């Protein structure tokens, strides 16, 4: 009996050691997303954003192509709100390219000082105004190839002007747009021109301008750079980066900005269908 018990115990120990050495079964790896699946997901995100922001629009105040061109140049390294608070006095002083081309630099610098980098921006604005006056009859051209010849105007600025002043489709790759399309795994590119080229292959040309507005709106209101409001994001089920930000719904709602958070937007003169509050004038709050 004792021999039998010892044998049974030894067999049990041997079995336990053998089981301990056996590696656990590895979890199945997630299958990489195919190009087709990514395109379908990207287009679904665009449709969801269209429902979320049916009023998406350029967040710079402007009344004509020249004002939009100038405002976009001024928007570098500052907020659209600060530009919108600055341009009323600027356009009152220089309403046309001819007027701006003849501006005294020091006087213009004082008007645009709130936007930052005012000396470099003054040089660009006077330079592009001279070019408009001398090369384009005082009119903003409606072709990308012409726009990018103007001082201080690159593809991003040109696409803003073409899409919103001339109705020519364009993808505007600003910091918000680039950040979100990488977060959503639509591209891995960092260079704005390469980002533009890749995104252009995902969406039909007719969607380019509004896609740009929707993505930028989402980046400014919900999908922030440092702390995305994941728990309040309607497209969370489609987002591969879900969880990078706050996932608690109540805490996430407190992170929402502009009209989503019940606060003023960036435009002093927003479109009629904008559901938020107009921004205050410079010095008004």
C-alpha cells in the first residue's frame, strides 16, 4: 500500500512539473487592418462627423477672398479667435490689396501685434499685396499654382482660400488635421504635403473641403492633443486610439470646448446656422 501511495505521489509531482513547464497558449494577434477596411472606416468617420458638425465652417471671419487670404496668413502660430479680433481694425485701415501694398510697415505691425510674429507677418502681407496689385490686377487668383507664388502663402493657406472663397476642393493640413488623421491611422506621414496626398486617395474630391473643416472642428472640440475627451466622443467605436484620453463620460464632458462645451466659438461673425455663441471683440473679454 505504501509503495503504491509513493508511486502515485511521485506520478502526481511529475505531472505537475510537466504542466508547469508547459507555456500558456498565446493570445491570438490582432489582424492588421486592410487598406479597404481602413478606407471604409475613414469614410464612416467622415459621415459621423458630418452628422455631428453639420454647421462646420472656416473659423476665420472674412467677407471676400482677400480678407480670407490675409486672415489665413495671420493665423500662423496663433488662434483663429485672436486673428478675428485683430482683422476688423486691419481691414478698416487697408480694405484692398492696393491699400495694404502701400502700408507703412511700422503702422501695420502695431495693428497685427496681437497675432504674434508681427514683423514677419507684416512683411508677408505687404509682399503678397504688392504681388496681387502688380501681377494679378489687384485680385486674388483662383489657382493653387498662382497662390503659392505669393509671399507667405503655402499649400495650406492656398487650399483654405480655394476651398472657402472659390469653391475649389482642397485638403487643409493644419496641426489638428495632421494629428487626428495619424491618430485614426489614416496615414503615418508627418510631412503636410504627403499627408494631403495620402488623404486625397481615401476620399472623393467633392469631400475634401468639408472633410478638412469637420476634422479640424473635432480636433478643437473633442479630440484634443493632450487629453482627448474619449468618453464623450461619438466616433469612439471607430477610433483605434480610444483610451488615450479621458474615458469616463462625466469627466470627458467637462473637457469639451467651444459650442460643445457651451462656450463661445472663435468667430465674431459666425454663420447663421452656428449653434454656439459669437466670440467677443478684442478687449471685451
